[in-house]
């Protein structure tokens, strides 16, 4: 089962159906299977997030507390884990994973940061922290 966690406000995504969304709050997530445990929350004004998952047992976690941030996660394969934390303003972050058992984390605390992690293969690990 693939899982997605977005945190910051008050939306609930259950059984693949997003409820309580406002225009511009949350980009759609594309899950190839119907997850059973998913929590999502609205994002701060003008922040955007997108998650696409194919395969099984992939996990994505996005937390945006700043403004005008963009985050995206693309996962294909099995047991990949990705997390993005954005606490500043105007940051851009993306994680692309293809394979098995890859782990990636991006943390952005400043302004106007850009970070991207691309993982192909199995058992890769990467972390980027920007201040």
C-alpha cells in the first residue's frame, strides 16, 4: 500500500478522496492503488504540493509551513520513502525515486532555495538540508 502524508492545516484524504479542499490549496495526488491510511492537510497560502506513486509500499511525507513553496514527489517501485519539509518562503523541492528501498529527505528553512534528489536503483539514501 502506498501512503501520503501532508501536514499544515485541516483537510482529510481518506480512501483516495480529498475533502474540504479550496482552489489552490493542494495539487492532486495520483495513487495507483487506494491507500487505507492517509492523512492530508491544507497547505499555507500559495504553497503547492504534488505526489505521484506507482508500485507498492511507497511512502511520502510533505510539510510546508512557509509561503509560496512548491514540493513534488514521484515514486515508482517498492518500499521507497520520501519526505520534504519547507519552512521558508519561495522554496522549490522535488524527489524522484525509481527502484526499491530508496530513502530521500529534503529540508528547506531559508528563502528561494532549490533542491532535487533523483534516485534510480535500489537501497540509495540522500539528504539535503538548506538554511
